[in-house]
C-alpha cells in the first residue's frame, strides 16, 4: 500500500485521473488529490473527494480538514501547514495530467499554486505524466523542460500516441491510460528487493547443460530429450549467488543469461574438450548435461541413402565418461556434482553407487520414469546424495531445485573449508 499524492492540472485528460483514483483505491492505496484552479474547469473536486474518500485541496492558503493525513491514517493533533504536511506524508507525488504550463512551472521551480508549491516541497519521488496537444508536446520549450526535469531525477512518462482532444487531431500527447499510470506508481514505490545472499562470490562455476548429439551422417544424429532447462537454471542461480559462471551448452535453444558465458557444443567429444579446457580454473562443476554414453562408431560425411535394404545396422561405441575423467584429475578444493537420470526403483541405490564410483561430492538423482517432471518439463523432483546424507527436494520449479542444489554445494564447501565433515543433510 502506498500513499499517493495526485496533482491534477488543467486539461481535458483530467477525467482519466478520476479512473486512476478509482483503480488505485481499489488496489489498496491511499490517495489525496490536489487540483490546480484550471483543472476544476474540467473535473470538479466533489468527484475526486468521493472517489478518494478525502478532502481535495486547491489553494495553498486553504485549511486541510484532514490536516495532511491520508485515508486510514490518524490526523495530527495540531493544525499543520496543509501542503507541507501532505507532501511529508506521501510516498509518491504524481502529477497527472501535467499540462504544458504546469510542466514548465515544475521545470522553472515556480510555486504559484498548491500543486507547484507541493512539488517544490516534496522529497518523495516525483512522477509526471504530461498530456497536451501534440504540437505543444513537440515544442522545443516543452522538450527542454522534460530534459531538465529528468536530469533532476523526476520520472517524466512519455505521453501516448493516438487521437487527441481537438477534433480530427492525432499524435503524441495523450495521457497514458490509468492502468499504466498505476503501474508506474507501483514500480516507483515497490520496496527494494533485498540483495541476494552472495554465497558463491569469487567462485568459478562450470555447468554443463543440454544433451549431446552424436552424428550418424551429415543430417542425422543419436540424441536425447534433455532441453537444458535444469543446467540453465543452475547457471542463473549460481550467477545470482555471485559466481562467475560458464555453461557448456549442448544443443540448448533456451534464452541466454547476460551474466553467463556460454560455450556451445554438439557432441560428447566437444563437450569433453570444453570441460577439460575450463576444469583447471573451475571451483564448482555441475554436470547436468545428458551426455551420450554411446555414439555411432562411424559417422558418414554425406547423407546416408536408404538403398534397397530393409534393415540398417548402426554400430555404437562407448563415449568416454567425461565426469569420471575430470574427477580423476580433481583437486581437493574443487566441488563436483553429477546428475543421475534413473528409471524407477533402485534410483537412489544407483545414485549412491555413482557418487562413490565417479568420486563426486554430490549426485542429484531424478526419476526419469515420470512424465510430469524431468526431461523438458518446467518442474523437477530430485534427491541430492552426499557422503553424509540424503536431501529430498519435493516437486518444485527448476530454478527452485537449482537453488536447493547450490545450497548443498555452499554447505559442502563451508564444511570442507572448516575442515569438518560436511553436515548431514
Ligand atoms: N556423464 C559424463 N560422460 C558420459 C556420460 C555421463 O560425464 N559419457 C555424466 C553426466 O553428465 C551425469 C553423470 O555422468 O552428470 C551421470 O550420468 P549417467 O549416464 O546417469 O551415468 P552412468 O554412470 O553412465 O550410469 P548408467 O549406467 O545409468 O548409464
């Protein structure tokens, strides 16, 4: 809930300010309205008073019956100066519509009515929504006033383009719709998002994502259904926690995160080369890619023709286990996390076996027998295995799962740094 001081200046668009008051009060905000004398020729104070549930002021010498209080707040015991008390209590001062004249007065710092006096006295954010004829808006004097106000930190909204009040005229100068004005108010009054816990600051995180494609010929491949969502979510969360993140992306068509460095690969061999090149300088490896365990022993340069045969045989050969290879060369200060896509019963037992065999710090197990989670789905449900324990993560979005995995990584590294056995999960 915000306390909004709405200053209405003279213009045909003043009627839209009524709708804004209705919308904003319905959204739970408290409003007080002040009007310039000219605006009263367009919309009367009684309408604003009825919709805001508070007296409307227009003259700086007028006593405020509410003594500067907003609806829902207690009025002070004394009788304060109305304009000073109103602006002191408000979270945001919106001038809508702001006529060319009021805009010029705000830029010049004039204080010749209650609205402009309040603008000078206000220390809260000032939001100005101009509305006027398109030629007045385009005039260099108006444009210079806008530039000056913005240079002082005032938010001046761009007027909308469309039909204007004068018959047959179109152009830029319309007051933005009340819903857009309310959005602008809420954007400026929203409490700041607390800074994220930056638990991975200074660490280099290498993530593999997606699924490898092993060529059969120039146009066909052996692949898998991994979309790369889990790997990309891990990368985004690691970046959020302050890490320098590189993703080796195997055939991932998802949007890229500007904070992350990407190395695009297609095959398991390319993924291995990219990982080997980055591994030495990696602190945390999150091996989420679905790497082909087998690839065609031979790949044809051109496109295979089907010929007359009813059957075709493609011989497959093992790919090197990249994660095991990296783990064999690992340093003790590196944290290695593997992912195990297991099918049905025995998943956790296979996962534990992988944890030991691949010399990993954690294995994230998910059950790929389920169609509602995992491959190409928005959600996942995993179990994180470490030497000391088992953490069951109930069904959640992939970003939430990624955060849970990184929480385990942070705990593992904290325990390792303290020389203690990692905490049981
Ligand atoms: N992995 C890898 N190189 C491969 C295959 C898999 O680095 N050639 C990695 C995966 O990225 C994953 C982990 O190893 O992090 C587990 O993959 P998975 O194929 O489930 O492991 P396997 O030990 O091959 O188990 P399974 O016998 O079930 O195939």
